[in-house]
C-alpha cells in the first residue's frame, strides 16, 4: 500500500537573499535545487524497507497468505528487534479482541490475559489510537492492576503496543513483549511502527486504495472468535439475569481467580460443569 506524503512548503526568501526558484525555469537544475524528504521521512522509509526484508526472511507457514504474513510479522519481532515475542490482535467488537497471529505460545498467552481481565496495552492502544509503550510493568501497577501482576507472573516485564488503523478506523494492534525492562529508543520505535504498517497493509490487502469491504473480508477470514466464549456468555447472562457485559465480566473474574483461560471457563459453562449464579457459587 503506497503511503501518501504531504509536501512541505519551501520557506520564502527574506531580505536580499535570492531565491533559487527565481531563476529561469528552462535552465537545468543544479545540486542545490534537489528536493529531499525531511530526515524523519527518510528514516521512516528506511525502517519500512528494513522491516519488509526482515518479514520476508521469516519462514513461511501452512496458513493462508494473510494469516501467514501476520505470523511472519510477529516472528520478525524476536528475530530483529531484540524483544521476546509479538502478537497481532484484531477487534471483533467494542469489548472483544482475538489473537490473529503470534510469534510463540507465550506471547499468545500474554495477549489472552487482556481478554480475560478486560485491561492491558492492546486495549488501550485501540482505545487511544496511539502507541502504548511501557518499559517496565512493575511501575504501572496502578494503571493495569490485574494485568501487570498476571503478565509479570508469566515473565513479561515490558510491553509495546501499536494500533493498526487507517484514519479514525482502528481494527487491531501489534503488541510486543520483552522479558526484561527496556526502552525502545528511536530506531527500534521506527521499526516497530514500520511493522505495524506492514500488518495494516496485509489486512487491507489493497494496492490501489483503502477498501472497507476488502478489510472486512480479510477480518472475516482471520478472526478466530471462539464461538464457545460467546455461547457461554449468553448462558451466563440468562443464569445471572444480567446483561452481556456483566456476564463476561463475571466469566473473566472467575478465570482470573482460578488461574484458567477464559476459553476454558467457557467450555466448563457449556458442558454444565460450571454455573455462575452468585459470588459464593463461583468457587
């Protein structure tokens, strides 16, 4: 997908300084007349080229082309950015995200914590529409009290999440993890942004402009919504005589208390092994 760049207007000459553009337009340009991109544009383009080569170098898998490309984006993170892993998370609705690709099971488990607990870096990046960069989870306990503790127990010490978006439309996040506290720095931040751009391009699958219908088709093919979670949510809503949001919150709370995934809790509800009625019965 080609990037649209806005030209920066040239500064007007002041005083007795002659403008280079005032000479005869038919005369050949000299070296001083060459138009160059601002340094930050050059750095962004260089980072994008570097990341494309890195992604292309990752081993291909057996999944479909879009899902496999996203997996290779995730694999590029530990391969070239000195981080432990990454996931691509896609939004199913306002309160539900799903892991579309991951570099390793540990990263997928870290991402599942956000779904189970209802908080975390990917959710915040999606809500704010800008990167969420936390170099040390131990210092953010007041922001994500449950997530910081649970992720730390899984060996995650730093998280960096970048929204996947086109304009105001946000449909996912590329979230990266590290096992030690660290700061990204300018070069790695640019490369993280470039990988997020590649993931966005992959989902759009468009070289001639943004097409919402093509975006929806890509998402439909990738989203593993785990219908069991939604079925169990409906059953819990009926049992609790509550709304869907409250039912999901109760399921998440039970998953967290019992150190299980939301998916496992959902299977228990569907099989009749677990009935959420009141706080005393959730044991």
